[in-house]
C-alpha cells in the first residue's frame, strides 16, 4: 500500500519525522480535489519527484535480477553528509497548507471516507513541520509505493 511521508533536508533534525501517511494516500484524489477547490497546493505539488518518476523507479526495481540486488544493495547506500538534491519547501509553507486543509475538514464532516484518520495524519504532519521550522529544516513529501 502506498503512503506519503515527510522528508527533511537535515539527516538528524533531533526528532523523528515519521508519520504513517497511508490514509493520505488512500484519500489522495479526494484531498487533491479539496485542495484545488480551496486554491491551495495538492499533495503532489509537495512531492520531491513527479509521480511518474516514482512509477518508473518501481518498475526498474522490479526488473533487477538477484545478482544486481546483491551488488547494488550490498554497498553502503547512506546519504550521510551529502546534500539531498531536489526541491525543498519552507516549513512555514507546509504549516499554512496543513492548517487550511485541517480547518476545512473540521468544518465539513464526512467529506472523506476515512476523515478522522486523515485529519489525525494531517495533524501529525503539522507537528513534524512545526518541529522542522524550529530547527530550520526544509521539507517535501515523498511517496512510498
């Protein structure tokens, strides 16, 4: 099952940025419709890569044979000390976005099939981004397929 998660530009921000994100993935289409109606970014606007790139990556991983697996994944794949590339966003931008979505969902009950779980995840994202802002970390969404 797919899940959206927060990725930070700092390897060790001093807190755990993990949020499950599975309910956001389940309700992504409906959330994107809500975001569009509110005139704010969609989930996909915050992604580090285009969704098509993720799908290509998954297809490539599925094409690897056993020899390639041992060779590629047997090496240290750590990005410790390396600057993470790609598009990053200021935590404040995400905080404002999340507050808008959560406010809308609290005012419009039963708009989503899993509304309480989605709202809970959005509030957890909000907590992570507030912590990220406190340490000066930038963020983006990533998609685990």
